[in-house]
C-alpha cells in the first residue's frame, strides 16, 4: 500500500512538472541580404547573434538603391522563405546604412553609420545594432518606424480636367452683301443689295433673302431708261462642313420685281414707268469661310425666269428693247455673322 502511494505521488509530480515547464519555442527565423562585396559583414553579424535564439539565413543579391524598392523585395523574400526579420545594408559614398525590417511587427529600423568610421568599425557597429534589434524582436518590442511612414504614398494620378463643353452649333446666320447678274438687257447687268437670314438644322440650310435693286441705265435713242431689279427668294440646301469652311448647294424659289423708269427725249414719245413681277427659279452654290463670329461667303448661281419680260417704250408704235434672258447667271459676295 505504501508503494502504491509513492508511485502515485511520483506520477503526479511528473505531470505537474511537465505542465509547468514551458515548451522549447522555435527560433526566430531571420535573413540577411548581402551584396557580393559584404560577406565580411555576415561573419560579424553571426558572431554577435550566435548566442540568440535566431536562425539566420543569408541571401546574396544586389540591393536596390531606393528604400521603397528594398522593402518590396524584402517582403517578397520573407514571404517566400517564411522569415520574420530581414536585415540588409546599403553603402553610400563610404557610409553604411543598416536596415532591419520586422514584418511581424511591421517595423523598419534604419540606422546610418558615419563614413568617418573605418570599414571594420562600421561592420562591427552594424552587427551590434542587428543584435539589439533581434533581441527586441524576440522580446516582442517594436523598434523603428512603421513601414508605411518610411515609404511615401504614391502621388495620386492627376485627374484629367473635363473638357469644356463644346459650344452648341450656331443655328442662325445673317448675310449682308450684293448680287450681280447678267440679264440680256443691259451690258452692265443688274445689281442688288440683299439681306439674307439662314436657319440651320443639322446639315439642312434654309434661307430667306430680300434684295433691293440698284438703278441701272439702259441707253436708247429716244428714251432714257433705268431698271431696278428687286428680288425675294426662299432657298433650301444641304451643307457640307470642313471646320471653318462650308459648301452649300441650294435650290431657290421666288419672284423678281422689275421697276422701269422712263424719261422721253422726243416730244412725240410717250414714256411711262412700269412695274413687272415675274416668277424666278434658281440654283446656286454658296462657299463660306467663317473662322469666328464674322466671315465671308461667295455665291455662284443661275436664275431661270419662265416668263422673261420684254422691256420697251411707245411712240407711234411699240418699239422693243432687248428681251430679258430666260437663264441669268449671277455671282454674290456677302459678309456673314
């Protein structure tokens, strides 16, 4: 019975010892990135950290010149090999800059070592700094600066400014100009000052023209005649655009008002004024250049008078002047707004 009690007591003590004794923790996995010229630094780091519970792996690779790129490569290397801490050194004009990154605590320690030290002194100081940083990582202390504070956030891409709204196309145009045509009566032709209003819808152009005729003399032996040609015209055409230029072929329909003023040169001649209204059909092409608010337009066309009148005067009998042409070409020039 006494032996059973002793055996039970020994078993209980062993169980309590096993429960109260902490299990052996795995060593901290760390790595050191070395440029090919820094192998001597590895020996000093191993010498200073050999008594720590750290498993140190060495990786030989060129070090990027910029800290942001260094951290990105270090994080990728740590994820690939399951490392918690990664150490590397950058040489700049004789100085040594040591970087210790603890990815578990998201801290980065950057320690510059003066170029006034000799190379061996720099490496020994770097090994001591590494030892202190690894001891802090083993204790769970956060040394250094959060990585997001060291690496500046990328500048936001500039948002392109919204293009200014394109102005609505101008729907109304006003023309002020003159038309000159050949009518077969006067060698000087006839001339008309006109105002034309144009309404545009997509590529369709509708126009309304009113013209005031300039008096043109017609020389006769027995009478002095002056002819004015007024016109009223409506037109429709299709507009072809090329930036500031436009070309518009159109058909026109309207009327001509002919006013003849007669003055006799002989006593037996009875001259009288006359007013004639005749139908006019036509077609024309309008070429316009309007880079801004004002522009110019050129018009070339042909008018057809189905009932072309005959102009004359009376003495003892009717004496005829020239009969007006049925087809009358014309040209016009106008200022547009």
